[in-house]
C-alpha cells in the first residue's frame, strides 16, 4: 500500500532481519498457521517446484490472512487499474492492470516454525481519516513475511480468483462497495477543493 523500502540514491536496500525487527513501521506477530498468496497462473509451476514464495529484491512479501479478503486487498492496492511500485533501480512504475481470470490464490501452510519473521505494518505519523481507514483495512487483510517463505508442498490448495469473486459473502461485498464509494467521494471532494 505504501513504499516501505528505504532508499539510498535510487537503489532499494536489502534489510537484514535484525534491522527489519528494529523498524518502527513493522511490528512482530505470531506466525499464522495458514496464509494465502495471490499470483498469476503462469507462476504456479515454478512456485510449486521451488516450494517457496520468493521475496526477490524486497525484504518483505505480503500474504493474505483469508482468501475471501483477496478482492478487498486488490481494491485497496489499486491492482485492477495498475498499482504503483518501485522497481529494483528505485524508479516508480505502474504494474499492468490485474486480470482476475489469470490469477489464483494459493492456500499455504508454513513448512517450518518462523516465529521472528512475521510482521504487520504499524501506523505511524499523522494521517488523514481516509488514510487511517485504508491502513486499518489493509492491515486486516494482510501480513508480511521477511525473506523467502517456504511452504508445505503437499498441502497447497489452489483457488481460482474468479471463484472467490463469484462467492463473496454479503458482508465482504458491502465492504468493497463501501470502500469504492468512499474513494470516489474523496476524489470528488478533492477535485472541488
């Protein structure tokens, strides 16, 4: 949701676990027994072969706390319209819009106990009411893992993202609809100001 990677010049810094644990924007949490990872279908083979979700050039990888929260996460991050991110050279880019039919959500069980490697983001500094609401919603649906995450390859469940959208609970559908209305109202209010 926000840029949490510190920069020096134009390069992202790879942060050690010790340094990550000292960061004021992260707080340690207990290892979840199950996490969900959204990925493009074309990545399935390599993920299943390696038995891990790689953190690549960042030091954190985000996971969902519940498969049903994938649409909320997508709405919060702006993935449907192409979310903003920083590449490995520190240059701001826009990802291509997410195509729901090309995505799957993996239900994953950790391969080993990693009690020091799980985090949630902390809210710090002064934020508008809007940012605080979005931040809380983002934290409700996601957790962070430091480094590569190894999972039990024998217990992976593959869930179609389209199935999640087609079977949303009434409560989650209302939450997403309310978030869209709130974002549109704020956009209109800012345009008038």
